[in-house]
C-alpha cells in the first residue's frame, strides 16, 4: 500500500501530461489538415465542459456544511473576469498560436508561466525579493533561463530532424499524423503562446483572491467556464465569418472536441485533486515539463520532416527554467513557514500563486493550467 501511494500518483500525473500532449497534437492536426477554426473549437469545448461541470459541481459540493452565496455582485464580477481572461483571452490566444506553430512550442511556452508570474508579482509589488536567500536567487536564475528559452524558441528553429518521413507512415494516412500548419508563422505563433501564458498568470492571481471569498472551487469553475463560453461565442462570431465552420460532422474534429472537454473538465481535475490529497498541493507542478519529452518523441517518430532541433532545444531550456523557478518558489515557502513557526514578524505581502499553488486550499489548483 505504501509503495502504491508513492508510485501510482507519479504514474497518474505522467499519463495526464502525456494525454494533454496527445490531445494537443490531435487539435493541431484538425486545425491544419481539416480546417477546423480555433475560435469555434474554443466555443464548443467550453460549452460541452459547462454541461459536464453543471452536475459534477453540484455533487462535488453537496456535502459541504457551509453553502455560501455565489450570485453576489462582487463574486459575479470576479467570475466574469476569470472567464474573460482564462477562457476567452488565454485559450483563444493559445489555440491560435497552435495553428501557427506546433505542440512543442506549446510545451515550451507553458513552462514559462512560473517565470512570468514571478515578473508580474514583482511589478505588482506582491512579493519582496531577498537577493541573499537561495529561493529568490533560484527564482531569478530560473526566470532568466526561461526568458532565454522563449527567445530562442521564437527566433531560432534550427534544422529539421530528418529530411524524409518514416516509411511506415506512407502506409497510413500521413495527413492525420503530420500536424504542422500549412500557413506556418513561427514567430507569430510563439508570441501568441507567450501572450496566452501571460494571461494565464493574471488569471492565477485573480483566482486566488476569488477562492478566498468563495471556497467552492468546482462551482466557480463551472460558472467562469459558462461565462467564458458566452464571451468566446461572441468573439468567434466576429472572427469567423464562414458559417460552415460551425457545422460539426462525425469526424476527427468532433472527436477532438468531445475528448478535450471530457478530459479537461473531469479526468484531469479529479486526478490532480487525488494526487494532491496524497502527496501535497505542489505535487502536480513537477510533472508539467513531462510534455516536452513526450512531444519530442512524437515529433521524432511521426513527423521528423517537420520537427526542428531548435524548437526541441528551446523547450528543454524552458523546462530547466521551470524547475529552477519552481524550486525557488518552494524554498521561499519553506523559509516563510519556518519564520512563522518561530513566531517572528512577517511581511504583509500577499502570496502570489505559481501555477495556482496555494497551501491553504489544495483544491484551488484543480483547473490551473487546464485547458491552455
């Protein structure tokens, strides 16, 4: 039983991150080869997620002794902003960036979230930097590494892994395996992903304040997903003029929408909560860079003629920056706990989340990097 409690959460989180990459590859394939609109994709996935979250949020909180009112003006304003920033802005930017680049870029840019959160917290004066502490030093170094990786990913693609497609792919349908966009714009895709990561950082900060005022996480998730669906639908009507893009057929496009909605709203969130209960609230954060070797392996095996060494190297650098920044964050948290345990004076700085990291309420991290 003890071995299972140590091994099973690790296996579960690795599978979750690998499934995220596979769904990203399928979405990119649908956009580049089947012509699926990224704006329509965001609307349909969040609409289906809202339908799934409505009953699940009720059953999740049905045993809560304290039932706070969700429909108050301050909470609704916060939820509206969460839907605007986390769904309408972040997801539309991310999937638009995916249509111009590739999933390896998505992995690399997603690993810049801790560094961007750290920079944003400094500008907002939410944290105090102690250059003498190991934690602050690690976070500064990790941020610099992440920025270097992001810049390299944007401006240096490098050579392709191979100049030919593996022979066995010719026996299958290569259009379902090669996900590179026919209208590739690498620089634009990287900037869109970086903007999506910045929007996610802002969303993280707003989410922490909202959770403090209303602790029923799943109900908040349902409501901001619903708001985000409505906002994204209005946005998509302006961006997507072709009404045929809204038609769904029994093909890969519909399959990707259904799988993404079910996985994002139910499977990933419940697995993360289970792992956090067993191993702590910071446990899922260590598995985010798993997507880099997964995407790299898929790139080398399935579409080597479109996969670049430069993007893979840059993603690895971003992953190194991610772990360095995360270690610094955890080190600072440990130091802060030790100081509080000695009953020494503490600063009044509000703790800023690192990928929704918050020790007081483990459930807060459920939808952290979710759908982007």
